[in-house]
């Protein structure tokens, strides 16, 4: 990390592949927005077709792997223009290039994660449903509550999120009059002032079926963009 009096940068030297790695560190969304990138003294206008916490995909731009570029873009109208250092992670001839973020301001990184968190409300791999219940977590330093749940994981409201990659044991009531659910989970990402997204690593077949039944019966989850 580089730290100055006013700006904190995140270096993501091993950001995940945005199109081919299903176990990526951060969630992503398919979205189209304009991007300016600069390398070798040239500035090029292009379009991004997906965005994640670790990078983006440039349409039609097949650049050499390892090339470092300067990116400038606004991922949504309500967000400011961001300037980020990136590196070409891979190229798909005729389709484009995957770019990983190697230097990004902490506030920009959090705004991207919050944007993704709002946009993925109803487009996740697994359907999810609202679940308001306390999370019992031995590793957590403060009280935690759930925001939603799916068979793949949940979002946990907490003031003290654990480091990304941490494995935690969580226990929670599913509001279905059944026994408490116990799961081993991994922290996948953080959203400042909201909490952390966790993925279930170990969950009994019976509890997974209970979650499936709960999600199927619950009202459709509608979520607005988080406020700063």
C-alpha cells in the first residue's frame, strides 16, 4: 500500500480474471460505459463491458498481456470520474482484453464495490431473499446481522468486517422454525459502512435445502443503491 496525507491507494497485484475465473475474489456486473486509457503516450477511447472490484473488460481492445495502462472512466452517472492504474491480464482476439486494477484509490474501490453490490441485487448466480436475523460469529469482534441469504452465501452487516479470505463459522436462525443453521464461510469482499459478503464453504445438505425452500417462499428482494 502507498499512503499519502490525503489519498490511500490499493494495489491489487493479483486481481482475479474477470471473465474466466468463477472463484473470483470480487463480484462483477455486466455493464457498458466509456473508458479512456493511455499507454505509450497514446490516449484511446474504448468501452468496458464488465466491471468488478478487481478490474474490467475492454471491448475490442486486444492489447499485449502485461501492458500497464492508465484508465479514466465514470462507471455510473452519479459517481465521479476515476483514474486508475491497470495491467492487461489477458487478451481475447477479436473480443477484447481483461484489465486488472493494480493501483486504485481506496474511496474509488469502495464506490465500485457499492455500485456492484446494488446492481447485483437480482442478478446473482443464486437467487436470494431478505433475512433479518442476528449472526453468531465467534471470530467477529462486534455484533453482526444478516441482510440477505442464498444457497451460496449471504451479506453480513457488521462494523468490523474480517479480512478478505478469512474463514469463519457462522450460526443463524432461518426464520423457518427449524434448528439453527451452522456454516463454514469465507469472506469474499467488503463494502464500507455496510459489511461483508461471505460465501458458504461447508453447509449441510439439509441446511442448504432449507435455505432453498426459504428463498423460494420469500418475497422478491428489491434493493436500492446504498447511500454514502
